């Protein structure tokens, strides 16, 4: 069911006319009528994936303003014990081993803590300037 919903979602995103959107809407209603429980589960999974993708885009946007001012190489080596390529693969959602690379929850916590730590170090350094 989820695969059917994803196909309809893709068609909706690429729809060029109101008529096409109406057809997709009818197909979506037919899927729901066929098995409302499986349809609901499939929709929920799709929504969760969409939200995760949106979060990743927001993360990239937020980090875009910060990363030019810090050494990504040092950040990744110090806090993750990984390579900068590993970090950028996850940040950009690059395809690795056939699927998009993503930060897991633990890695996001490490990244958040790392940025807080770096921020403190910058604040401490700024205090010594004057």
C-alpha cells in the first residue's frame, strides 16, 4: 500500500493539470476505500518520511550559515571520529550502498552537542579579545 501511495504522491508532485490532480485524488480515495487501515498506515509512513526529509533540508539550511566558519574536518574528526566525506554524505543525503545516507538520532545529538561545545569555545575566546 505504501508503495502505491508513494507513486501517487510522485505523480501529484509532477502533475501538470487540474484534471490530472483530480484523477490522482480519485485513485487515492479508491485505495482508502479498498483497505482503510492499510491505507492509514501507509499514509502515516509517507508522512513520517516526508517530515524526516524536511528536517534534513532544514538542518542543511541552518548549518549552511555556520560551516564556512568552522573546520568541518576538525569537527568530524574530533566529535565523530569519521571523515569529512562521511559527514557530507549524511548532510547532503548522498546515495551510499544504494540508499540515502542520513544522520541517525544519536549522530544528531552528537552534532548538536558539538556545535554547543564549539560555540562555548568561541565565546570564551571572544572574552579574551578585550
